[in-house]
C-alpha cells in the first residue's frame, strides 16, 4: 500500500500546485502568457481528475502519460512563479540613443 500512498500524495500535491498556478496567473490580468498558463492549468486539472477516476483501471496503458503530466505541472508551477516575479520587477528606463 506504500505505492498507493505515494501516488495519491503526488496526485494531491499536483492538484494543489495547479490551483496555486491558477491563482498566481489570475493576478496578471491582461497578460496573454498568463492566460495561456491558466488555460493549461485548467486542462491539466481536468486531466488529473479523469486519471484519478478512470486511470486506476487502465494504469499500464497510460502510465507514461501520467508521469509526463506530473512534469507538466512542475513546469507550470515554475513558469508561473517566474512570471509573477518578473511582473513585480520595475521595468528599466529606456533612454534614447543619440546617433
């Protein structure tokens, strides 16, 4: 049962990371990249719900897809964190260059 506990822990942790990603990107209204990340987080969240209900019966057929999905969630989390960090930085002043 240890494997089941680890898998369910990873699944729950990924669902929480997806909700965190959605919340982070909601604060960046008007940013097209943040909108794309939000849509990807929503789709991946729906995918994990489907894997949680139906994936238990066909685990061997979709095993590699589950691990790819875990990787997508981690990448989304890091991208959204970097996007929020970059949005918080002041933009550098642009001075015209004399020719």
